[in-house]
């Protein structure tokens, strides 16, 4: 249970950090969504820019069966490596955005 809480805190820390990158002159808001009951975590952008609606998930991570699943990474950063730097084992990180047959070729868990 301690590991689960630790992983939740790491994810919250990571997403909160990325939410700080929003532009001050923009009407686009970075929102963090933390569903600790079901272990779904997202960073989404919501708002308007240049008369166009902006809405979308930038980062989506889940915790399933004791592993952190990176479901979507819309950044240029390597979120897996950032989680490792925080103390998460590579064997507890699944690149969910890769097809299952491709995961064996990464340094991370297959599922």
C-alpha cells in the first residue's frame, strides 16, 4: 500500500509540474485531474486561443496492478525516464501507448 501511495504522489508531482508551463497571455487553462479512487491521472488543456477552441489531454497516466501505465504523452519529454528519476523501477512502468507486441523492445515493463 505504501508503494501505491508513493506512485500516486510521484504522478501528482509530475503532472503538477507540467501544469505550470501554461502561457500567461493565453486563455488556455492547464487542469490536473487526479482520480485517486480509480487511479486515473491527467493533465488537460481547456480554453480558447486565436478564436479556436482548445481541449485535449496532454498527459494521461493510470496505476493498474501496481504499475504506472503511461497511456498518452503529448509532450516531447520522456515521462518514463522522469518517473525513474523520481524512484520508480522501470519494471513498474508500462508504455501503454505502444502496442503490446512492441513493449518487449523497450526498457520498461510489458504489462
